[in-house]
């Protein structure tokens, strides 16, 4: 009897796949993020090649119309959202439902704020004549930031779905796959933005 009970305790969670110990949702997210890494690597690599090959297409940093201070704050907000996501995951691991809900809501709000600030920046840039057809830099700028903004928007929508499930008590310390999977995605889009902000706004 004791041996049977001990064996039950030592077994991995029921949702872990035999052998690998990784459940399907997490494995699927890793595969998806692998494809996303290739996608953004191609975008960023193309940007770097075009910039090196066409130095005249980029105005000096001091003459660009990009609002660096505002987007630096926006970048900080997105980094903070990664922190709140970590807090949410830690809370659900400890079985703290209130902490999980609180930190997920915070992540959603910060992510939505990031998207909102980016939309405001686009409006200001377009008003100043900084449009895709205005040159090589504007076209590459909008291509990369648009795709990233789309990914963040989809992340916010998925986060809302996860948050609703959290308020319904669907996640526990023993089974919190949805929280972990969306967390992997969220940290990825945050990392991509840090790279984009550095090469587009600061260099």
C-alpha cells in the first residue's frame, strides 16, 4: 500500500507526455516560436542588410521623427508586463488564485497600453508625412513594427481568454498549462520588441 502511494506521488503530472515529459501544448508552442524566430530573424536581417547597403535611406538619428522617449517608456511597460506574467505563473504554481487573476489582469492592461501607445505614435508619424511610401526607412519601419504589433495584439487577446478562464477557476497548481504556454509566447514578443527598439530607435 505504502509502495503504491509512493509511486503515485512520484509520477509526473497526468498531462505530461510519456518519455519527453513535455505536454503537447508546450511542445506545440516551442515549435511555433521556432518558426517565429525564423520569421523575425528574416525581417531583422533584411532590415540590417538594406540599411548597410543603402546608408542614404536613413536620416541621422537626431533628424528622425521617431518619438524615442515615448517609445522608451513603452518598452519599459512591455518589460514590466513580462514581470507581471512571471508573477502570474508563480502564483498559479503556488495555487494562489487571487494572485493569478491579479497579475494576469495587470499583464493584459499593460499589453493593451503598449498597443495603444503604438497606435498613437503611428498617427503622429503619418501626420508628419512619415508613411511607408516616403522611403526605405519608413517602409521597413512599418513592416517590422506592424508585424510585431500584430503579434502583441494577438497575445493580448489570448491573454484575455486565459484571464477569463482563470476567473472561472480553470487553472490549478497541478494543471496550469494555459498560463505557462501564453507566458512563453508573451516573453518571446517582449524579447523581439527589445531587439526592434534597439536597432530601429536607438541605432
